[in-house]
C-alpha cells in the first residue's frame, strides 16, 4: 500500500438544487462525455433534485460520475411528508448525500445537531455524507468566519467517524450565486 492510495481524492459535486426536468439528463450525459476516460485526480458527483435522482443514476451507470441526494431525513421511515430517507436515496442509485447546506440551515432552521443526526443516518444507510459549512457575509466582516466554520464542523459531525468516508464542503453563504 502506498501513501497515495491512502490519500483521498478531492470531490467535485454539482448541486442542481431545485432545478432541472427530465431534459436536464442531457446535461448529465454531456458531463460524462466530457470527462477523461483515464482515472481522474478528483471524484465527480451530480446531486439533482429527488425527482431526477433515479433516472440520473441510471444514466450514469458505467461512468465514473457519482450521483447524490440533496438531503435526507434522520428517520428510516414514517409519517414525514415530503422527506426522503437515506435508504430511499440508495434505492434511487445515490452513493452520496449533501447535508447541512446553508439554504437548508436557513430556510428550514436546520441546526448543526440535526445535521449530525442526518450524518449518522446517512452513514448507517451506506451513503457518504457531504457536510456543508460556511459563514454569512456579516460573520465574515465581523472577523468570525473561522470560529463559525470551526463550530459548524465540530457540531455537525457525529461522535465517531472512524473508518467512515465523508467530505466537508466549505461554501461561504456570501459566495452563493456569485
């Protein structure tokens, strides 16, 4: 085993957010076609809306591009209208899931403690979580960016991640859409 085999490859994930209809799958085909056939220096993933996840996963079969969900519930099933369990994402073909995105933290009042519970649910189901962190413009201008991000990372990770694959995505809130 070499040191390079122990070094994780970076992950480049495209979050389609609440965008895309069936014709958007053509864009996924173009992404796959544009990638070099040789082993990439980075892993590439596409995280479409839940309505496209299964079809996208099928379209990506045989390619090196991964598919992922945009969120999951902490529960495995139940009366949670509009939510999706981690096992459902796997059933739709996902291997990753975005958790703690700033839009969910703000729009749905998601706390880092809830994100940590979702990370546990994702790992238990066999998904690799992409844990999102980032500061607002106000926090940045106040010189609190490092403290905010450090706290988010610490509080969004469950107690033990030994041997578990996960990624941390830093996306400052002030940079979204710029």
